[in-house]
C-alpha cells in the first residue's frame, strides 16, 4: 500500500529530461491548483541535482507568479549561475503551458567551522502532549467546520500538531503568532537533501494563516482569497524532517491585501535548524452582484 510519504517522495523524484531540464508531476487528488510547497520542494530538487554532493543548500528565495495546474507536468529549468570556491548559485524557473509559474534562486555552501549562536525556542507543550489531527476531528465533529474536519481526516505526508486550536473554530481576534509541531508522516531515507526538500515542502503549510489571526479570519473561509506570493528559507543546522520540529510563526504586518509572515523551525532539543519568511495575498473576495 502506497503511503502519503511514498507519494511525496515520488513527487520529489523528478524526471531528468536533458542537461539542466527536469519534469515534475502533481498528485491527482482533486486540487484546483498546485500546492506552493510542492513547487518549492521540486525546484529545490532540480537545483540540488546540478550541485556536487558535498555542498548543501543554505538559502532559497522564490516567487510565485501563476497558479500551477495539477493536471499537467511542471518543467523545471536550472541555470547554473556560479560554481565558486565555497558557494554554488542556481536559478530555477518552473514552467507550465509555456509560461513561468515560479522562479527560485538557491545558494549552496561547503561545510566549515564558524561562529555559533541562536535565539532560544519558545516554551510550548511537546507534540506527545497534543492531539493528532485525526484525534482533533474525532473529538470535535460538530464544533469544527466541515472543510477543516475533512482536512484533518485526510492522509497527508506532513503531520501537524498545532499548540492552539482556537483559530480553527472561532472568529475571535488573536495575537499574530502560532506554534505548530511538524514532521513527515513516515520515516525518510537518510539523504540530507531529501530532508531539506521535504522541509521546504512543509514550510509553506500554516505560515500564511498567521497573518489572518488578528482579524478573526481563516484561509479556510470561502470569503478569503489567499495565496503565497514569495517564500524565502534559510537552513542553519542539520536536521531530520521525519522527527518533530516546532514551527514558531509570527506576522509582523498586514496591509493592502498583503500579509507578511516569519517562521523559526526548532528540533525538540531546542536547536534552531531553519528560518522562513513569506508574503502572501490575503484578500476579501468581492460579493457577487
């Protein structure tokens, strides 16, 4: 039986078409558009396959330009911008129907010793003390909106355990921050690049939601049009994406239908392994006349 994580690994295993040219596919699960994290993860796979093994990604910066069409493959073209003594730079463009839907720059670096500090992890309950999504759906079948309950019940490659559930079933205005434990739903191969690409995939989950908290809204509401516009990620230290990571998120600003969001990812020992930043569209849909 194919698990959700097997399907994700298949999606991230791009087909090589030609030198610097790769093809990726989307899961056929009825999505109207391609999940942004999928495009980020696949673009990172494409870039990584053109970089020597001893260099690991330390940062990526991407822009979403058009919604992806899940019914057709995505072509990823890699531009080998620079291979330096310490750093390697790649640019990736994702194309569908002859048009760019996403572009990304990624930088890779050789390992070396250096200064080391980090800010501490917030004090929150550990994942074992929190319910799984299926447990949440079972506990609150009549309290949570049906679309959210179905989302919780669906088998997905990334498991989420939010510290606070208030925003799922309340219109109460909340502080613009949230904490979510995340991990791959099954064990992953030991290749560090797979863990980086899976975390890149997962990093687009829940982040944009944070900018809706102060307004008592949710990206699940039909009145809200929400979409990731750009996404940046920095990889600081080694990690495993199949072990629990705390995603500490906040939203310092929302204005002009744009929400700004930041995230820090810690392992359960409090080690900061990655950071994210994203701006997204959060627009009230105009009522139909």
